[in-house]
């Protein structure tokens, strides 16, 4: 991906959805794993209890089971992270007497495609556990999930800082959870992401006041440190953050519920500096708040994982994780020119006149070639010439197990924005850029 500056803007594209897709929503949760995006709950006119998987390669939504006894009920402003074949969902339950007696953690087994029963809340007063909350943040560092803040029932903004060890499924309270201690303090509707052994947290709400402070948690020293932020984003809440290469991308949010923004910022860890990311003319991203963002492609794989553990929860078949029964795989293209050709094509659907008209101009001078993608029924396909691969989703030509490849290694770098307010139609947005590093 080129340096994000005025000389190398990025391209935003709206991706039309098929009839089989999630309804409009905000305050939902999403994450990506092995080339698929998972989206859970949220609300439109009311709270939702549905669970979806999106394949970027096939442009297909699949509704997954969320009605079993082990599955979560309606959730809002919850968190969801992926780790070694499992999705971990926390918080977001609607406040009631029933909520206080329910343990707000759910685990989804990707390989088995089912929700697992978690250990119920213990009655032992010696064991501290996090309670239900909304608007908190959750990231994966090593073999642990770090959970910060949130809005807790009638208590308001919290500064609880918890760690869940995936191997033992044990919770522990971390430094910075006490009043008056150095750290971000009580807040909710903030954003957080992880890079190597650190967690980075930006903005959010302290009570009713929006913030623009920027914090770093070092999991080695177990210390918080405040980072300079003079040239960075303004006060934000309801925004999102993802890891990209050696940086953090921060998108959307606003100073209030009624003032969503569409600015994409990049914080580079090596230079410790902020810079807004420019966009190509006519490809402006949407104004969004309480949306979700997730990255796909090799550059979005955050360097936070640890070697595979021997967790009792982890299912294995023949010693290898098998997240999907069917999978997409690359086959060599035969129509490319010279070996040095690098192009990146957008998604295109002939039935979407608005998208077709907006992409008629030749953007090749900016490093992109916008062409018609082949159409198969109502499905969108794309050819990623940057890595000289074409994707096929047929089962009959499935490669041998020894030739198993990681789907995400061959995807172009995409930043997906899903849902959010204002909500006028079901849509997601793709941030697409040519990786020339």
C-alpha cells in the first residue's frame, strides 16, 4: 500500500448487496477470520438477534445459527473478537433482572459452526468477574482478550480493565481499573486496537463528554502511557479502529449522535504521528457512527497472536484447524501481460446503474484500473491482478490438503465498513488501495 497522502489517495467503493443479506443496523459487532467477515446483533428499529457470515471472495452472505440455548440473545454495543478458530462475544445484553443473573460471554466454534456453553458465573465471592456492559472495547493480545471500560447499567462509564486468558478461560483485573490511577479513566463508545504487545485506545465518552485523548497499554510492563495527539482526530465517539501494517486506521464517529463523520485517519507507530488519508475524487466514504470496521488481506493481519496453545476448547482435525467445509482457492491467471503489471479492480454489478456510472472515468493515472468485472447471476466477482490470482469457489476442483493455502494471503487489502448511522439502505463500503510497498 502506498503512503497515505495527497499524492496517493485511496479508493472507496460501495458494494451492492444481494437479497440474502443482513438488514440495516448499528451498534452491532463484527470481526474477520480466514477471509470471512462475521456480523452479530445490533439494532435497526429494535434490537436484533441474528448472526451472519460474509465471503468477500464469493460476495455471499450466509445466515448462521443464533437460536440455540448456548447462543446470545439480542445484543447492542457488544464486542466480538476472533482467536484460533473461535469467536468470543462479550456484553451488550439489554438491562433487566434477567441480565444480572446471566453470564455475558459467548463462544462460537467456527469449525463446528455452533455456539458453545461457557462456564457459568460462579457464586464464589473470592472470584472477580466482569459484569454486563455496553460500548466497551475488546482486542486480542497474544493468547488473551483485553477488555476496557463500557457503560455498566446505572453506574455509568466504567474504567474496568480485564484480561481473559484463552487457554485457561480465567479472568483477571489489570492495572488502571482503580479510580485515580494513571490511565484512560471511565469511558465508553471509544475505539481500541492491538499492535504487537500493546493496546491503543482513542476517544470515547466520559459520562456525557466526548474525548480525543490517546492511550497505549504495554502488556509487558503492565503500564498505561498517554500519547501526544495535537495533530490527530477531533473529539470522537462511536468510531472504529483497525490495525494496518505498522499503523492504526481510525474511521468515522462524531462529536454527537447526530454528527457522523467520514474521515479516515492513520497513526503510524514508527513515527508516532497522525495523518488524514486522502480519497480519490468522486469516491468519498459515507458519514458513519456506531458502525463496524474490519480489514481483510495480508496487510491487515495484526501481529498480536501467539503460538497455538493446547486449549481444551480448540478443535483439531488431523492436527490442523479446519474452519470451513468448503473454501475458495486461487488458480493461476493466463491473460496477464508482463510480470511487472500491477492492477487492482473494483467490484462491479451490471444491475447497479449508480455504481457503473460513477466508475466510468479512467482512474489509471492514480494507480487504479476500473473495469467491468465478470457477472455470474447476481454475484460479484473480482480479479486481483496485483497478486496475479483469480479466485474460484467450486468444490470439484478442491486442492489436496497438502496444498491448503491461506485465503487471506491472496486477497487485496480491503477495509470494510459495515452498517452504522445514518442507515438508509443495506450496504457496506470497501477501502481499496494498491500495495506497492
